[in-house]
C-alpha cells in the first residue's frame, strides 16, 4: 500500500541495492561492503595506553595483538584497556567521506 501511495524506491537506491546484493552473492567484499576505514593487511596500528605501547597488525580477516587474533578492532582495544571501546576511535581513525559515483 505504501508503494502504491508514495511510489517505489528511486533509481539510485535500486542501483545501490543491486550492487550490494551482487557483492554479497559473490562472497567478495567490494566497495559497498568493505569498511573504508580499514587499512591494508600487514599495517601496524600503534597506540600507547597507560605508558605501554601496543601494536596491532591488520590481517586479511581480523586483527592480531600479541599473538591473539580478534575479529574486530574493538576486541583488540578491549583486550588492551579492559573496557568497551570503539576500536576505530581508540586507534584514532576518523571516517573518510564516501565518494559517490
């Protein structure tokens, strides 16, 4: 009823949804699925916390801290601090503006 009353989704929204569905179906994250903040695998993220320097390595799927693997950067930040942190904020990442095509 809502679609009949207000119209369907726009052309740009339809294209975005189709692109997202194609990425999910392929199993390979692309521009739509991947997090634009995520550095290349092998990158070392360094942060000092309570006078101790901590180094986290970016992996293709996850992060590594002192030989322990984490699914998220927040998990590594929690292991360092003992508290819930947004991992991106803890390591000083700021969101990059998305470039629309």
